[in-house]
C-alpha cells in the first residue's frame, strides 16, 4: 500500500473535516487577538491620551510579535512537530492576553502585545500547515482557504464583545475574555488534535508508528507495519535558504510580494477603519459597526474563495479578487459620506479583501512540500506581517502629518493592485518552469 497516495486520494471523512474545523478554530483565536486592539483603540487612546503615531506603534507591536513568531517560532515545527508548537503558542497567547487585562501603562500593554504576537505567529502558520496536511489533494486549497473564515469570525466575536463591554466594564475586560477563550481552545486542541501524519511519516522518528496507525484508523485508512520510503525534494538542513533553491526561488519572491501587499492592505482596513471613519465625521458607534460589517463580509469572502479554488486555477481566482478589492476600496472612499451606501460597499470590501487573504494561504501551502512547508509558510506570513506592521504604523504617522483620513484608502487600493500583479507574474513563472522542464526531458531522450 502506498500510504502517501492513500492520504492524498482517500475520500475525506468526518474526522478529517473535524480536524480542519479545529484548525479554523485556531484562526478564530488569531482574528480575535488582532482585532481586539482595533476595537479597543479609541478607549485605550483616550485613557492614556495617545497621539496617532503612538497608537499606531501600539497596534504594530502585536503584529511585530506575529512576524517574529512566524519567522522564528513557526519553522521549529519542521523539526519538533506541528502539534507541540501549536499547544505552546496557545498557552503563551492565552496567558499574556489575561495579563494584558491588568496593565496600568502604555509600555506594559505594548510589551504584552508583542509577546502575545509571538504565540499567534507560530499558531497561525502551523494551523494552516495542519489543515493542508490533514486534507486530500482535491480539498487542500479549500481547507486552507476556509481558515480565513475563522479569522473573520474571531474578529466579529471581538468586535461584538468590545461593543458590549467597553461602555460598561471597560476595555480591559475584552482582553480578559480573549485570554479565557484562548486557554479553552488550548484544552480542546490538547485532547483532539493529533500530530500530522505526513510529518511523522517523513521524519520517521522512533516509536511513532503506533500514533500514526491510530490516526490512520480514524481516517479509514489501513495501518502500516513500517515507515515507507520517501524521496523528498529538500536535502540537508531546512532553512530560509532552502526556499531559494531551484524553481522555488521565483515562486518564493512572488509569494512574498503578494503576501506583503495583501496583509498590509487588510491590516490597514481592519485596524484603522473604526478610528478613521470616526475622524471623517461618523459617530464612534458607526465606525465600529462598519468595522464589524467588514469582517462579516470577510467570512463569505473566504468561503467563496475556498469553493472557487476547487473548480478554477487559484492564480486566476486570486488575481481577480485582488483587482476587485482595489476597485471596491476606491468606491468605498467615494461613498464614505453616506453611511448606508458605505455599509453595503464595506460588505464587498470585506468579501474580496478576506478572499485574497484566504487564497494566499492556500497558494502558499501548495507551493512548498511537507518537509519545508512550515518554513515556507512561516516566512511568507512573516512578510505579510511586515506589511501589517508598516501599514497601521505608517497610517498613524501620515495622520499626524496632516493627511486626510480617507486619502489613506487610495494607498490601500494600490497595495491590492500590486498583489494582483505579483500573483499573475508567479503564474507565468511557474508556466515557464514547467515548459523548460518538459523541453529538458525531451532533449535527454535518446
């Protein structure tokens, strides 16, 4: 029995979909954590009289932590396993979220946001990797793309909790709820989530056959008596340099550019929209409600992207989503003076914006093989987080410099256009590589 082929082709059963669902739950934790700072930004800023640049730094510190976590913590999973890293990151994030509810200064909250970000960075990367490796070839892109529904759900949950609690018990209670929620997910993951079968088969560690067979039985796949042969594409130690070997070089560069663009665009929209719309003349409640609406749209966008990638080539779907997002953002600016019009356009922005993010996770996971996947996905997410760091930080400084709030959205539209171009160029690079490979094989024939 070819166990690798069985894992790729045997129909998905309810247990495998349950594991994908658990990975989506990990993204709910991520969405809550990121957006909790956005929805509490006005209250935090008011309590400590923060300037726009200071608030931008506070928002960015969590994203800096996520970037560092994605780059340095997430790749450790290629050495020690995905499950161990996920559990450790959940514990770190949950505890620091609880501590964040007890801070008494701007510096304390900033430090804890960075540490929480470390955990979320490692968590998000390996949740996407696990969803990919628990799925069959047919459903891999759909499974990974669906993870972004979790982010949007977490953001909506954070917004609803913030909307209800800030006026009564204060912004600190929003962080406390997030901490308890994260620790509850930790308990659930500990008892349900197994280690990736693909990872264990490739690493071939002693005394893991029994664990593998227990999981295979739940997958409705026959057990194995010994480790199968596996010829990987990566030899030697896995590192960032491995991502630039051979055909991976061009793919990695374009993935990094696209991820940077989409995350910079998304984090600007999600972290600054409530505040910017309030500055532009809307009430604080209208600004927060539009932020929530954006995330509701994001849920449907991730689902739409997930199902389209099953039928159509992901590069075509992604580039289309990038283009539509840029157009919708421009229309959103033109209609920002009318709350009803802005609300409906915000739904479209949320749909296509989060669809872009969902598609990028799917594309990145399919770009790299199992033995290097956590490193590849982690590095790409790091580039995305870098965009997410610079975006809210830059917005804060531009506001202090006198730039009109709504003009910042035009810059955001350009970011999505750049991402769309990178995806198209990646497609043509892959097509060229395949053509060259075919010609080389033909030339080698006697």
